C-alpha cells in the first residue's frame, strides 16, 4: 500500500466513446445480421478452460466466457460496441461526485424463481471484496467504499475516489456479475455443482447440464430482460477440446458450428482457404508477456543470493534478448504483432518505451546489450532461469513460442533456461504460490482502455501476485483514473509505462487479434471492442 488515504485496488474501464483499437485487423461479423432465424441448437468448441463458475473465484477468459452467457450485469455492451448501457438496470448515473446510483428494472427474477433485487446486487459486490480470492477479480473493485441497498430496486455505490471515469464499465466487468444471495456463499467461492443445481442464472442463457471442462449445455432464458435481447438460438452446447488440431478438424468437417479460442496460426491460415467455413476477425486487445516473481527469480528477494540490482539486470537481459518479430513471423504467422510496451498499440497513451530501453534500441534483440547489462551488475553467465509456460490455456502454439524464447535467451550462452509446462487448472494456482520464478501469461482485456493494462498488473493488490510494488506507480494509477482532462491523463499513462518499463515486472512482447471460425450457415458471430463473445447472437440459417 503506497498511499495512506487512497486505495488503488481498482481498475479503469473504457470511458464511453473511447478510442477503438487502430490495428490492421479490424472487427467484422460473420454473415449479414446478428442472429435471428430461430435456430434450435448450435455447438461451440473451445480449448479454453473454466477455473470456477463463481465470479469471485476466477479471472480468466475461459471462465468469463461462460459467465457472460448466464449471469446478469447492471450494465453491458450491446453487440458491435465497447460502450456500455443499462442491462438489468433501468438507469445508472452519478448522483454526486462520489455516489453512483443504479435503479434496477422491476420484477427481475433468477431462473430458479428467486427475486433479483438490490440486496443481491449489494451481496454480489460485498462478497467479491470479502473473498478477495487470489485468482479472482476483486482487484477491479478497489474504488468501492461501500454498497448501499436503498430500496428493492435502488443501489448506491459509494466511491473512495470521486469522478471515476471508468466505473460504468467496471459494472460490466468480470468482477460484476450479479449472483443469487440464496445460492452463493458470502465468504467463500461456491462450487460449480451448487451453482448449477441452484439454477442461479439470469442472463441470456441458463446452464441445463454441466460436465466440468468437457460439455456445458445452455438453454435460452425466456425471462432475460437485458440489453442483449432474446437469444437467437434456443440451445447451445459448449464442447471443450484439449487439442486445437481436433478443434480445427471438427469445425472444418461441420461437426461443430463455431470454433472460438484457440486455434493455432497455421490452422487459421489453412481455414481461411476453406470454402466451408468463415474466419471472423475482431479487434486485437490480447497481449502475451513474461512475468517475473520478484521473490524467486534469480537474485530475487527471497533467494539466498538476493540482490536487487542483479535481479533487475537479469530482467533487463531477458528484455534485451527477446526477438518479437521472429516470434510473430515464425510462430504466429503475423496473427500476433510485436508489442514494445504495456499498453497495446492503438490505445490512447500507448508508447513503445521498451523499444527504446532494451535490445538494439530499434525493436530488435541485442546480445551485446544483455552481456553488458549483466557484466555491469556483476552477474556471471550463463544465468540459470526456470521458465514456465502453459500448453492448453493459450493455445498449442505456446510450446513453439516458448521453445523459441528459450533459444533466444540462450544466445551466446547468456542464459541457461529450464523450460517446463503445466496444465492450466494447476498453473493458475501454482503461479500465485511462488512456484514459478518466471512464467507465461496472456491478457484478454476487460475493456479497451489503457488502464486495463496497468491497474490489474501494477497497482497495489495486483492479480499477478509477483511481489512487485511501487509507491509512485501506484499513486499515478489512482490519479489517472479520476483525471478529467484527457491530455493530462494521457501523460500520466505514458509516465506509468516509463516507470514500469524501467523496473520490468513483466516483459510484454506480442499483441493479437480475436478470431472465431464458423460454418457457412452460421450468422451472428460478433467480435467487437467489448471482447465478449456472446452466444445469444449466434444462429443457423
């Protein structure tokens, strides 16, 4: 904690009308409209995995992909935009500088028949903060001082820092699904089986049957009253794959209707030439990066040879040696692009500060720079580095990606890398238990705003749990979130990136696009700046 009066455990979301991603890959839709046709069933395939259905217990794309379909939100993004509007809310607005008031629609119910009232809303946010699971999204709610249920339909959020330019988007984030207080525990993550058995859903769909990370059967919820409208397809089956090549085979053969996350770049390129499918590309906010554990990395604070200057030199040498263009070209065939800072290219405030500080100064790697950096700090080479990656959560190309990273780091004998992999369900737990000195993560944004790449990573209580903390960075993160002047805020975002780049809590190196593949008879596959893939718009002609 760096400020005595302000808690910075909060995240910034998109201000309405914020800049869209200006990448070469732009959003589009498969087919002509967003559904309709009244189709009865569809099958969606994915290699993503669920950690928990409980919003308090997971902060990953695989879990949120399911939550998006079945839980209601106070505000949400209509198809085709990243801006938010009232979802199950009738209205939502600031009623004073530090009070955000939400009025619910009347007569809301969960699928189990329980009334959905302001009491459930207060419960949903209070339990997120109380549980504060290490793999959960409670970090997004740090600006909430308290939640008040004024009457059956009125909720007031009392904020620590007024004029929060992003709070509306936070209410549509992974921390904000509204849950049934009669089914969910107030102080612990609720098991998936209890949630499904309790039929505690009020989104476009309910879960009809659930086989953890194998099959989820969704049924349209006729009582959903939100901004997304009625689901176009009555029944959706979500099928999980452990092998992306099998996912690719099934979508091209018509055994499934939609493949969404994560096909290899080679598979996508092959499918683009297949007349039986449509490849749908959306704006790319996803990033790939290496995380350093400041306690357990070489010369980390908890190691016998602890030395802050040497540990920084090790991180800097990694940044010197990463060849982003080579990884983009060889592994991802250009579907991921080189990234030289913490905020992706195309967002307001994005810089390329890592290009200036590391490698050859122009974006390329430099063994000479790495060798000098280590020698100046008194670090002998080769440096032994344990590097962990995940083979299933980020797609099968992760193996090729990290084999190439290992090769780059071992150039001229600078590092000796021990490369290991772990399945996601275990990986998510072990990475926050100091098991990995350096490891792979990817980030699929909550919203298309620069702060979403800063607060979750570098503010106090960040979800990385890698023992990084910096008072100046933390205070800047708090300040920019409530800064009303766009130019001043942009300058703050740039300053945060410069400070973090000099410390290297993480080394980001790629940013990518959203991709889905559908059968020719499927419409409504929409990939937009909200980064939420919704099944309710999918339909078969």
